[in-house]
């Protein structure tokens, strides 16, 4: 759906961000969609859905497929803006510097930032996909569906 510019908005997202923009707060969309092939469809999709601040300055996609860390893009925003809140569906959407960490290290980084959750960090659960799945096990992304089911069964009983 990304290439087709048919992604859907979470309920209330357009209304919320439109009100935030109306109050004078700049909004930035930091995504790991690869810019080279997804920039135009992403812009088209966001505009069609009615999201505010949809332009080259505010939509920051991944420029290099080998560098998916969002931190450099967060840093670019903080050069000119005081960030009020980060919102996303996983730790990589927050400035926690968790890129490349294993599950234990990610958990420790998240625990260390617990005061910011619910105020500066807002997390929207996404059970369907995300970088969190690769943190479950070293070879999770290459496991067969059967191996994943076995992994879940084992992990849930520990």
C-alpha cells in the first residue's frame, strides 16, 4: 500500500495533528520508508488523508537504505526546534539510541527513560509489524512460521 499511496491513518490522528498545527506547533514525520522510491507516494498519501505540514522540510524519510537509525533525523530537527513530544510505535521512534541493541539493552534503555513515557514519549502499540520483531531472537526474521510459533510457545512459558 505504500507505493500505491493507500496507507490509512490511525483513527483521530489527522484531527489531533491538525489541532496541534493550528496551535502553532511544528510537526515532523520521521519514517524509515526509503525516500528514493517512497517519497512521492508518501507525500501524496499524507496530503490525501489531510495531515498538516506535509512537505520536504517536515517529512523525513530514510535516505540511505543502510542507515535506518532515525537519530540523525531527530538531531536535524532539534537543531532548530525544541521537541515537545515524540510519538511512534516502537523504541526506534524515540530518541533512546536503541539502534543495534539486543533485547536486554533495549529494555534497559527504555527503563532508564521511564519518566518520559506518557509525557514526552507517546507509544502507539502496533502488534502487526515493526522493528521490535527482530529483537525477539537473533534469527527471528528468517524463521519459518512454524519456528516462530515454537519460539512464541517457548518464550511465553519462561
